[in-house]
């Protein structure tokens, strides 16, 4: 069996396991308000009310991908659980793509499988893959982009850069924070190309063009329905008034009060006390649990060292740049500790943590190897505690 077929087979098996884990007991809890929004808008599609953006309330809109996938899930799943089955499917795809990505970066036996399992059980991903809301739908696009860029940085094939940039553009329609996030990740794409000495005028134009192609759908929609811009992209990306008067947008951006608030929210996102420690600062959806396991923080120490000293310049820019820009959209939208709007940070943090496992296991001293095994065992124990508290 060829290595490609073996990868596809293992990834498919991982996806099946992930779906079984995330879809388990999907019909036992009452729908959350966010889930009800998705279900109601998806029901409208079956009645023939097709559209690109979906207005829930005065200033509350939904992006199309979660709604259409929920409507698709409703064809084969109980109507009241369709949103949860849709998010479970997205989460399962994430876990499979994480396996493929880790294979690209760490061609060692079992390490890619470990990275996929770590994503499977990490609280931020586990909860949102079961929650029936739109937070998780951005990750398949981001993981596809990471895989394509890893390929491009390795072999320079233009098709990989095009596929990665196109995935970012398509991911714009996955959740409200995605338009800003994908624009920032496009900048990271160009930075990674530059760091690897693969950035040329041609590659930059091709990447930007591939990113722009999916946006033509939104451009056509706004041309036909200009009133929908103000509370969709006008709220998520660029205010309509700032499109008409760009200098006003620049003044608003550099306003000291606004800038100070956004910077405070941005730095607050990286506060370890809420990212890795349970407590009152944890997001409500996580029921008091931190987005990441505490053992992950231990693995990040050698992982960051690997990223800074052993990763190629392009991969270094890709991972560190991706982590750095992931909370920017949530900060711009004024959301503190908004892991649901910054889910793109999850696989990137876990890839760096996986690098920590590789570094420790490759170290000549047995104490480092023992530390790697201890940290992995701690992750399993952390998941056990989290699982009991989540279902308790």
C-alpha cells in the first residue's frame, strides 16, 4: 500500500472515531440559544429561503457555511440535533486534518496520531465540536491552509499555494470573526513565503488572487442587497462609513481609547491563567474548564524552543504568525477571552506542543524522554478530569 493511501486510510479512521466521540449523546441536552439560531435558519432553507447571510436579530447575522451544513445534516439526522451532528462532522474533519498536518511536519511514527488525539480531547475543541454553534467551522479551512502551506514551503509547487489561499478565502464564510482572521492569515501566508525565500511578485499575486475568488460571491450579494452590508461585513470587517470615508477609518483605528482597549483585549487573550488553568475566567461554554490542558503548557516550553531553533524559517513564520494573529479579530470585535472567535489558535498551539514531544523524545537524556511521556500521561489524566466535570 502506498504511503498516500495509508495516510488517507488512517485519516478516515481517525475522522470516524472523532465523529463517534463528538456525536455521542447529541440528543440528550436541550439546544443552546446559539444552536437554536442555526436550527431555525437551516429550517428556512428547506422552505426555499436561500440566501448568503442570515439575519437572526437586528444586529445578529449568521454566516452561510454553518447554516447550510446544518440543513444538510437535518436530511439524515433528527431535526433537533442537526446542528450538533454538523459540528461533530466538522470536528471529526479537524482531527483527520491535524493528523495529515503533523505528518507533514513530523514524519515520525505515532507522533501524527498523538497530535490528532490531542486535538480530539483538548477542551476548546471538544466542547465546540459538540456545541452545535458556528465556532468550529473555521478550523477545516485553516487546517487545509496549514497543510497546503507546509507543502508549498517544502517543494514550492504553485498549486499548493493556490489551494491554501483559496481555503482561506472560502473560510471567510464560516463564522463572523473569520473575514478579519482570514485576512490576517493571508498576511501570514505572504510573510511565511518571504521568510522561506519563496515570495515573488508572481506568487504574491497568485495567492492574493486565489484568496479573492471566493469573495466575489459576497461582492455579488452586496451589489444585489446593499442593505445587508452594514450588519454583516460592515460589522465584521470594515464599517460602511469607513468605506466611504477611509480617513475616518484610519482615525478610528488609531484612536487611543479604542486602540488601548483592543491592545488590552489582545494581550489578555494570552494570559496563561485562563488559557491553561480552570477557574471563573474560563469561557461559559467550557463549564469552568480552561481551553487547553495544563500539561500542554509544559509541552509548549520545548515546543517553542524547537520552533525558534529547528523549524525552517517559513514554518516558524507560519506557526508563530498564526498564533499571533488568531485573537486579533476577537480583540477588534471587543470580545475578551473569546476562544469561540479565535479557534484558529487551537491547532497551531497544539502543533507547537507536539513539537515539544518530538524534542523531548529526541533528546539524548532519559530525563527529557521521561518528561515527554509524563506530560502525555498528564494530558490523558487532564482529559479524564475534564470529561467527568463536563458531564457531571
